[in-house]
């Protein structure tokens, strides 16, 4: 049989936070809340509020402006509907200042894991959503990627990690703290174009693996080159997939907006580079060909 908790015990009780039944919650160990007095409950209630009404610090580090931080409630309330939502993200949220670092890390890890469950993604929230995978031929797309700062940064960070044996982000932060370091020059350093072909292949194969989890009837693949060759057919197919009529004016306007000027750009590479580029894109091209064959089989069998 539980023993009543004295008022001093309630006042000095320690709150141990842990997940409860897979949901965001907490429990108080060592206290039988059904057997305490109103005065004792008020003290326990205040203790719980200290931990459960929390804020979180969000940190953004930008090279040109340094470090920016802001503090927000962990749980936000919509001003119109009154619905509550978690306001933490693994990318930006640093810590909960009301807790010790150990407690903060534990609570945030649970909240990150909770909010990243598949049932909270768009596909699970909108099970009838339609997906369109628009892709471009590998060698041409990879050549374009080689000129884009975002993809250049990916490859630069990969080199940093290999060369230093340290975490790339930490090493980049160290470099950016040096006023003599020129990031633009670093990104534009000579790089074999096939590196971007390999990156394109990895992105394609990874993306298709995720797309494969979407029911066949809810996804559609569309090659940019097919869109250039037969725009009316592909645009009509796109309209049918998303459940709208292919309005002739829309089809005509969409056709006029297509720019085929960059098609075949990789064909102008030197012979050796062109061959290396095609070889690096081969895994992604194979994955796309397999997907296309499966989609054609699904259509013919329906």
C-alpha cells in the first residue's frame, strides 16, 4: 500500500523526465499524486510546470553575419485554431535553457524522434497525394550541378572530411573564421566532372528507393527530354495523373515555356571527360531505366 507523501518530500521531489507510451509526456517518480493534499499538489504542480513549460534556443551560424540565436516556446499555440505543435528541429535547435545539458539533450532527442515519425510526413497526412518525379538525363544534369554552389559545397565538404579526417562542418567553420579564406575560390577549384556524375547517381538511386514506397498509382515519372520531344503527350499524361483536364491553353503555354537550349550540353565535353561522365552516371541511369520498365509494366497490366 502506498504511503502518503509529506509536504517536505513533495517540495523537494526531483522530476525525472522520460517518454510515456510513445507520446510526448513525463512522469513524476516517487510521488503518489492520488494521496497528497491540495497544498502538496500545488507544490508538485509548480514543480511540473517548471519543467514542462519550456523554451528552446535555436541557433543559426552564417559566415557573413556570425551566429544568430532566438528563444521560442517548445510548444507553440496556433493563434486562430488554438492547436498546439512542437517547435523544435534537429537542424537548428540547440538546447532547452531551463534544463541541464544532459536533461535537455534527452528531452530534445525524444522530441526530434517523435516529430520525425513517418506518420507526420506529408505522404502519411495526405495519403491520396500524387507525386511527380521530374528528372533530367544524367550527364547533362551532372554538368549543370558542377556549376551550382550548393553541389560544389557538397563535394568540397566531402574533400575536407577525407583530407582532415575530421567532421567536415567543424573544419569548414574553422576555415570560415579565417578572414583570408576565400570560399568562392574553394568551391570553384578544378574538379573532375565525373565527381558530379557520381553524386547525381547517388541522389537518383536514393530518391528512387524512397519513391518506391509510394503506391504505383500515386506516382509518375517524367523525363525532361521526353517533355521536350513530345510536350503535348507528356503534359496530357501529367494532367491525367493529377486529375485535371489538359486545358489546351495551358498545354500551349507550357510548351512555349520549355527551354531545350541546354539539352546535350555534356556532349560538348572533351572525349575523355564525356566518357568518364557517362560511366559515373551509369548507376543512376540503370536505376531510372529499371523504374521506367516497372512503370510501363504496371500501366500495361492495369
